[in-house]
C-alpha cells in the first residue's frame, strides 16, 4: 500500500513541476513583453 502511494506521488510530481515551470515561464514572458520588471 505504501509503495502504491509512493508510486502515485512520483507520477504526480512531474506534472506539478511542469505546471509550476509553465507558470513561471508565462510570467517571465509577460514581463519581457511589457518591457518592465514587476516587483
């Protein structure tokens, strides 16, 4: 049971990381398009 939960966590982690990276990339791209840093 613990192994299955661990496997599910490892399977869910990449999608979560990619979602976070996608958000960061989108924010960075928007700042670049605006031409000014958001503080």
